[in-house]
C-alpha cells in the first residue's frame, strides 16, 4: 500500500486523489463472498486500464469505498460513472441472480459520494476505509 505522491503526465504534475463511495440500489447487502471479490477485481482492472492508481478499497455488504489517484483529465463524475457502469455491467452479467427482486437491472443507486484528498488527508481516508471494515465485522 503506497500513499499518494505527485505524479507526472506530459502536460501536468498532479496529486489528485478521490475518495468515492457507491451504494447498491435499495442498500441491498449484495457484496459478499464471490460477488465482493469480483467487484474488487473489476474495480482494480478498470483503474489499471486507465492509469488510475487504487490507493485503498473496501467493499462492505451494502457499499463500496474506493480511494484512487487519477490524472487531471478525468473529472470525479467521469471516474464514478465509469467505475459504476463497468462494474454494474460485469457483476450483473456474471451474477444474474442479482437482477431478480428489488433493484431489477440496476446494481447501483444513481448517486455517489466523492471527496478529494491531497497528502495530508490521504492517510486519514485510508484509516477510515480500514476502520469501516473493522466496524462492519464487529457489528455482525
């Protein structure tokens, strides 16, 4: 796990890190076992194909946290739209039982949370993501 530092493209030096939180439709508890593992894999693949660095990730049964470093050409809403779109398509294709019942053909709610972070709050966000997992496990 490496903390964010300045990155360079041909046209920019940047340190843009986004903390994203996505929730499944009706806050269903769907991200467990194989579904959880596959979702994390899809997020990692989606990011690596675009030169986005996953700095932290935690997938709870009813929401997902991602902490990513992204070049400035990508807006936070584009990052969210891409991550949610690709993951929904793949997960619903590979786990057709998730299409049944409440939520139908939709995996995610239309909304999302995004917060930006530089060096200082990066560790705070990472600690928060890790503590989310601990609380979830403690609560079960």
